[in-house]
C-alpha cells in the first residue's frame, strides 16, 4: 500500500498509516483518532463517492466545521480521484450557491446543522448530484446519511488514475469584484508546498500541531496536510471563539506547534494581561496573513517561553512565499525573510525593471508551488501569472510592494491598492499600524486612506482598546507625532469595539473604508 514515491497529496496518508497505524493523527472535540482510523474511513467514503458517480477531477465540496468528518471527507475525495473544495462553514446561502455553481461541484459533504444554508443553495447549483451528511436532515430526501453510504460501500475505492499534474484542490479566496475566485492547485504543487514548509519548520512525527483556523483557509488546511505528511498529530479546534478553552486544550494535549494570525495573537496577549497563561510545550509559533506588530514579539515570548517564532508571508495563489529564521527576529522584527526552500523571489518595478536593495518593488514568485491559475477566469489568471525568464515559464506576480535589504530579506510595504497617497507622499498603512500597536492599551489597529479634497487621501486609524484601557484620540495622535513623519500621522482616530474581519480572521480594510464615521 505504501507508495515508493509520494507524488499525490493522499500518498502521505497511505505512508503514515502503514508506518504507524496506531499513532494519533487528530484530536477533535477531545477524542483521539488514529492513522489507521483515518485511512479506513477515508477509503470507505472514497468508495461510496465513486459508487455515486464521482470520477477523476470531479469537484467535491466539504461544507463542515473543523471536525473528524471534515478530515475524512478531504482525504476521501482525494482517494476517490476528486478535487477538494473546502467551504467555510460560516458561508451563507448566496455565496455557497455561487461556489457550488462556479466549481460545478458534483458532490457536497456537509454538516446537518448547516442545512438551512445548503438546502436553498442547492437550487442554484444543478451540478450537485450527491449530498452526504453525518446526521439526518429532516424533510430532505436528497440528503444521504454519511454512515449509511460508507456502510454499504466496498472497503476500498477503484484506482482513479490520478497523476501529479491533476487538480487536488480549488481553494476559494476573496475577489476584488465581490465574487470569490477559485485558486487551482495541483497535487504536485501542494505536495511540494507542504514539504517545503515542513522542512523549514523542522516538523517531526512527535509534533502536535494546533489548528483553530478554518480548513477552508489554506493556512488551516495545510496544518492537516503537514501533520499527515509527517505522521504527526493535529489538535483540531472548531475556532478560537473561546480562547480559554482552546488554550486549556493546548496545555492538556501538549501542543508543540501553534499557528496564529495577528488577530489571534492580539487575543492571546489580551488574555495574558488578565491571567497568567503559559504554554511551555510549544516550541514553534508561526504567523502569516499579516505581519505581527513588532511589539507583540517579546510579549508572545512570555506566553510561549520555549518557542521559536516564525514570521512568514504568503498568499493562496502559491501558499507560502517566504519565512524569517527565528534567530534573526530580534534584529529584523518587521522582515518576512527569504524565499521558502526550493523557490525564488525577486522584485520588479511596475514596468518590469529590477529594483536595487532598499527601494520598493512588486514581488514576483517562482517555484513548483505556484497555482495553475484561477478556475474559469483566464483574464484574471493572466493578470497574476506573468511570462518568466525561461521560455514558456509563468511566474506569480503578487501585486504587493516589498523592499529588500542588503542581506536579501524581504519587508512588506503594502498591497498595490492599499498604499495611501497623501500630501503628495506615499504612506504604507503597516508602518503607521506598527506605531499604533506600540501604544500601551491598544489591542488592535488598522489604517486606511479615505478621500480628501485637500490631501488626496487622508489617513484614518481604527483602534480597539484593551478592556481596561482609557485613551483619547489626542493621546494616540501625540504618540504618532513623536514616532512618525507629520504626513503619516492619522487625521482621524476612530475607536471600535471590534475590527471587521473575514472568516479567516483577516481585518477587512475595505469594510473600514466604507464604515460611517461620526
């Protein structure tokens, strides 16, 4: 059963289950599951999907909470030869209908408690022929019990004939038009990305990886893929909505790897101010989605005293771009380091010329991890995938501005459409946000540009304070005047109880721009 060469994404499950079938692969809702269990259940569900018509390349949507059935559904789809499309369980009917119709999904595996969303969505998705749920759904004849389907299926699926250049997943991400776009990732690109990331993180079979991020978010999905590739264990939580419960689980399960994003880091640090949480078992903390404010880093060390902190940068279109070696974090707290192993990055001006160290340029990425393109969107694909240096090569143009220092380490400046042009100057929001995060009592901060007749754009800061903090707009602007050039000081400071966020915990700057301000 064990493949000699792991070419396909699910080959890692076959290998890890053969090496140590009794080892824990996942802890979900406090219950431990073994590699043998995952393989047996996935093979059985894969056969059930094939019996219901799923063939190589067919899209199977997984619309579930972070759970054991979701993990089984992902690997079953791959073993059946299908293409996985994981949909965030917070997705509402209209958007779900769009994803199902756009991907031309053949099958849907969903949680029964989401039926009020997915049943009406099916009306706009005629391609869906199969709907499976772990629990019964009242008055829904088209929904088949997941357990019944698996019980009546053969123990193993037929070999679907998948090869490494076939699609493994379509990962939907936010689109500038408001409709999500499907990032096409092949087996070989995802196998490569998971291996490269596991290499620089130094993952081992003994690791226990926490995941509180949705499996629909590539950062969350890859925690599962990397755990399985290493024969490690995944502690899979449904969300970070109840931080105390999650941290208690992390302590009890002796978690060694803690992936987070800045909003989760802010919540952990806010909790630390009121309690005395320490997670000594954690040896690696990873961060992506947005840069950690420099002030967070020493404070996170108080929570994770033994951890090496990895600052990283990535985007769904290639999964991961760069990482900074933890030993250099103290000297370069705002850097995201160099290209991940086996890849290359370079900076170009908007008209395609190389830029010298210290000057901003648009980041381009070369490597086996670059997406195949956007599903059914050739024009948008061409906007992101540009001709490379070699004949026939395509490289990923991120449309994000970076600088590079003399050592070759990268520094995020801003996205092309995020740079604020005020008083004839260009301002990176992240530079202002870093100063705001240094203000004692500020829990979260986001900066946007808003139209202004005199300035072109005015800088507006949105701030969330710690529960016991008392700060005024004047006090915050005073700190900014001390630490920033005058043209970078926010004209407005707006206090909010919470910043609007996406389902993947990223701050929605577009939503802030549109927010009415008193």
